[in-house]
């Protein structure tokens, strides 16, 4: 183990042991303790520090394991400071040039020791750092963070030091500064209102600081090297100085098996003697022995990629970092590495995953994909909402700020101008990554992204008005001209017919339903392309977007659809409408308030009828959503459902037949109109009002065609076979 200091409690323990055994060392130990008491001074914490410690221990940190992050960060700051000082005064390294952090855990003694070879502290610095609010208070701490020249060099102790009392009931600090001939020991206890300082004559610390934590009974897990190793990987993996942990591991080695060698030699000698030959030495026999080896093991082998110039980092390194950090299996689809310098300094790495997670719900609601670092110290992965908009919840990465405080909280993030600047940069970088991915020659790469994460972009269209124009360029939809693939809005606009004013879209439940929808018959026959919006969120996307590059979005399921008719087309339509005027009035009378009106259609070419929406009625998609809401307003649902319009195709044989029946006032007209209306509802994606009545009318129709279900086969007499 690393060397430990001689302290009063250890002397007390030795005194008890020697007293019980009657050892001659009893008087010597007692003399040591008396000398220690004379040299030791007791100081009372400044009142503000006393209160501040209480806040730290009881409320500031929700997870006590962060103490390791704070103490390692302090050690890193101390190493930074001695390195900077040595640039101007190389003599600083006379007391040691190895800049490192060493940590040793002792299960038997329930202690944890964190040691650095940093700048150390003089007696005065020790008292001011660990006893007064001047250096340890939040106000001073925040001011130091704002000082650009001291952002990395706050000093080895700040508010974070007191987090040691989250896990320790007693803390001992040994420190040695080149600016002081002597070394010093600081000792404090949890809940105490004072602390002790004495000279350290052990001479085992040339320069730096060693903190010994005597762990609380409920915190003995932190005396386990494996537990500490896990925390170092989590919180301090990218500290720029080596962090070494005292570890033990079993090893195998080959050793001489003297007994087996002697036996082999004896057998060889006997054989040689029997053969009358000269005796010869045999090859030595070895055996495998396992033993436990203790040594320092570096815990932070990986230098942060984001601290290196992007041009010096290979894509292979970025891919490996992505997989290791975020436990991913596939390479990222896109990467952005950046380093922002100027008034604010921060750097980072962002990734677009190559495959979607199994559970995308948490990625939208509470993602934990952005790891926030402050000066290479991991702070949290719970601030995604503050650093990225909701629509970028699939993006993973790290952000390292030189300007944020280590004790950052959500409240600080929400009000901090630094965070606003970081968020703006991350938004821009994310959009740049996605635009770059969309512009690749291999369109399949972006289509894979779209299949995995397209709904995030759609959420952005709804949520983020500021980025809506940029996000619109990333949208992809199937269309009547795209086959099995998808199209962008820009490509759609590029293919628009001359004189076409609108972007036509159809809200439907799936690709098969879109291809056979009656709404698009006339449009596709005229050569117009129609976008197929097949997901529930798509309609909200169109409603929020409203237009793209000056082209208005038009729902083909609504009334007054502009098909770009010529004057001649309009006259023909008016003439056709006049031929079914009596029929439309008769149908309206039979359907009553279930439809707003019945009109001749100009959008149908093959189907006899279709149900379309008024300008303000609910779409099929909205109606399904309303039906699914148990607490929906029934009166509103009935009113909005009643805004339907039935369009009929004047040239269709079924409509010609109904027109004749209406003229003859046939009693069959009512059932046939009901059947026509239900069929139009179903073909338009609606539910029929009464499935039972619809089924009955179908059965009646089958019976009228001679397919009676009540007919029975003639009985056949059995033929006796002799």
C-alpha cells in the first residue's frame, strides 16, 4: 500500500494494544501522544463554513458517490497549477516531476487515500482553504469559475472538498508546498464545529496533497478497489493526468519444480547406469504457480478525443469511442467534432447513431445521451433537455465546458448564458450532421436514418418553430411517384407540374391504403404527385409546416380541391353536376345530418363516391385519435364528425342506376344509398356508423343476387351396398 501518515487515532489504537500486552513501547507511545498534543492547534470553522458544510452533506449532492469526482478534480487542479508554475520556475520539479494522482483503498481499515503530486499548500493556505468561506464559499467559487485565466486553476480545494464528509466521518489531509519548508496535517470530523492542524514530520510527501478518508460504517463499499475503479471510469476517465489505483491481481508464473527435476534426474541416472552410459543432466522441470501481485494500475488510459484537433482524430477512433462510451454495437451514421474558442470555450463530440435503440420512448421523454463534462470532469448525463431540443433526443455525445461550475445544477443550466450558447452550437452541429447525411450519394444511408429516427424530426417540426424551416428539408415521405422509396420536399417541388401551386398530401393509415385511395384518382391521372402521410404525427407536421418554399400544403381529402382546371373543364363539371342535382338532394335527404352536403365530384374517375372533409372537419386520423380518448367531448366529436361531405361520380354506372331509382322513387333507393355511403366511408379510411347494419345490407345484397344463405341441399338417400 502507499505510505500512510502517523496520526493521533492510530497512536491511541497502538496505546491500547501495547497496554494490553504489557509491551515496553507503552511509555514511548504515550510520549509521542503528549508531544503531538502540544504541537496540534485547534481552530473553529468560520460560521459560514459551518453552515455550508451542513448544506453540502445534507442537501447539495443527491448521490454521495460524487465525492470521488470532486476530490479527483481538486487533485487535477493542483497538478495543473504546479505544471503552470513550473513553466516559469523549473525548480518546482526538484521535488518530483511525475504529475499523477494515486488512490489506494484499504478494506481492512475502511480507509480511502487520494494523493496528488500537485502544488500542495502552505499552512496559511491550508487554513484559508479548509476553514474559511473566503475560498470555499459558493460566491467565491462562482467568481473563480468566471475568471478565464483561472478556469482550470481554481486551486486544489473548493466547495467539493467538503463532499468527502458524505462518506467519511473523519478526514485527514497531509500537504506539502514548495513555498513552505514544513509539511502540514489538517484533520476534521463530520458534524464537528472545529478542525485541527499540526506539523507533519514524517517527510514521506515531497510535494502535493494526500487525503485520507476514514469511511462511515454505511460507506465501506468505497474501500473496495473495484468499486473505486468503476467510479473513476464513470466520473474521471478523461482527467488529463494519470490516475493510478492500487490494485491486486492473481498472476501465473513458471517456477522450477525441484522435486520433479530431482526425480527425473534420478530416473535418468538409473537408466544410464543400467545401460553402462555416462550420466547426463536432464532438463529442469517447471511448474505453474499462482500468486497475487499488487501494483499501481492506470484507470484513465484514454485521452479525451475532443481535446485533440479534429484533423488529428481518425473516424476509426471516433467510432471506437462512440461504441465504448455509449455501449453501442453499430458505427455511428454521422459524427461532428468541434472546439469553440473565444469569449466562451467548450468542445465536444456528437454522434448520430447507426441504429435505433430498442426502446425509443425513453429517448423522447427522458434521454440520457449527452455527457456533460467540466474541464474533463464528468458532471452528469441528465441534462439533455437543457443542452439539446427534444427533437434531437436521439443524438449522443459529450460536451466539455471550461466555463461552467463543477456543482452545476438544472437551475444553473436553465439560467446560464454559457448553456444557451452551448445549446445553440449543438443545435447547429446536429442540423449540419443531418444535412450532410442527407446529401450523401448513397441515399440508402439517410433512408436508414429516417426509418430509425424520422419521427424525431417530425417532433421538431411541431415543437421548434425557430428550426422548422431547416428541419423541413430533412423530412421524407412516400408519394404516388416514389414507389417503395421516399422523397424529400425539395425533390417533390422540383418535380411539380408547370402551373402547380400546391403540395398535395393524403393522410392515410398505410402505404397500401394510399395507393388505392379514391381521393387521388383524378390527381394522379392528371400527372400530379401526392405525398402519403401514413403516420399519426404526419398530419400535425403538415398543419404546423403549412408551406415549403412558398408552396402551400393541401389536403386532398378536403372540399374545394383545386385541380388546376381549365375553363372548359369547369364548364364540363358544372354540366355533370346539373345531371345529378335531383339525386344529390335525394341522398342528402336520406342521410340527413350525417353529412353536411352531397355534391358532384371532380376528383373521382374510377370510384362511385367518396367522403371528404369540410375545411374545418376532423380528418380520419383526428377522428381515430378522438375515439381513443376516453375523456373526449362527445358533443364536439359529433359536431366535427358531421362536417363530412359526400361526393359522387356522375359518370359512374352505380350513380347512373341510383339516379334512375331516385327519379322513379324506388323503395330500394334508401338501402342502396346507405350501402354507398358506408362503402365510401370505408374507402376513405373512416369507420362505418353501424357495422351491424352495414353487414345486414351486404347480406341482403347477396341474397338478392341469388346467393341465399338459407338454401339447403336436397337430401340424398343412402344406397345399400350388398
